[in-house]
C-alpha cells in the first residue's frame, strides 16, 4: 500500500512519486506491486497506452524470464532465445538500453478483437490479423530494470493497405499486461 506522503494524484488516481518521470501528467495510472516488482499501466486523453514494469532482480534474471515467457507464448523461437538473451544483456550493459521485437503472431478475427478497444473492432474482418511486440529494457530512475511492452496490432485488409499490409489498430492493454504479469509471476518465485 502506498502511504499518503509517498504518493501524488494523477488523473484522480494515486501513484508513487518514483513514477513521476515515467507516467505523464494528466494520465490515469494503475499500478500493482507483485513480488518485489511494480507493474503499471497508464492511459492518457489520446487513449495511447504504455505498459511497463520495474523489476528489482538482476538484468540477467529479468532477461531470462522475458525470453522464457516469449518462447512459451510462441512469440520467440526457442532456438534463438539463448543467443538473444546474451545479446540483450550485452546491449543493456553497453548502452543502458536493450530492445527486442517478437515474431509476428497471426490471429483469427475473434482473437484479434479481444486485443483492441471495442470502438475499433469494426475494422477487423474475418481474415483477422497479427501482432508484434516491441520490448524495451532500461534502468529505472529509482533502481531496478524497467521493461516496456508495446504491441503493433494489424488487422488484415483485403488487397493489403499500405506497407504494413493492413490497418494498424490500438491495443486495449491485454497483450502488455499478460506479458508483464507472467514475468512478475516468474520472477516472484
């Protein structure tokens, strides 16, 4: 629980002061502390969502958990996970930042609709679509490792549409939350 003197108001919600540099002013923040990590989701007036978690474990433990979870979810090929994990750690140590992009995951129409806000579901055809996750690891301002998960969700459109081959759609936060929750559970063991 956040004490009164360690929190500030954001869009009617309370957030720890340590998130001040991470959550934009005027945003609604929802934070959950799980097993030594802090997972947050915020939504601003533009309905853009950014989901992240701050983990207190070592970068090696966080990268191992991340690659393991992505392999289990079929978002990363098992044969590249060990080398990718090493490359992520090296990049993080050299630049204080590491980035990873998952493989493209194809979805049916119903699965895709479950990942986007209701007002955008009319853009999903029977052809469904796909998503790709972009994951960034950076040092957190107050220590630990901040992991951000940002999906690119594309609805397939007959004949293709632009260079993406479909219509980009916003996320409803389901993908981001599921990855971060799985990581918190794995790292909390």
